[in-house]
């Protein structure tokens, strides 16, 4: 499902907060973040608007690493990093 870009960036942030608070399934949240970030990276959005969602995504990976240690993620997640 394709969302308008401001909604997409907000969804990335919300998922990052869920990961930080350890709410829900971390792996699924990170996979969904990768989908959303991929959508943003493939859009014509200005680079300045990419920094927050990409930072949120990287922060979620960092939190997961601290809590669960690194897991083998899909190529999608690894590619976004």
C-alpha cells in the first residue's frame, strides 16, 4: 500500500517508537520500516526529508541489537541499511 510521503515518514517514526519501547514484534516492525524506507528512497522526495525516517530506522536496528543481538534480516532490511 502506498501512502503520501508525510504519512510514510510518520509511520516509520511510530514503528521506531514501538521498537524502542519493545512493543509488539520487533522483527515485523523493522521489516515494515524497511518497506516504508524503501518506498521513500525510491520516491522523488528531497534528501533533507529522508534523514529523519532513515535515522529512525537505523535507531530501531540499534535498539534491536542491544535487546536481541543482531539477527539475519531480509535482504530488504540489509539493503536499506
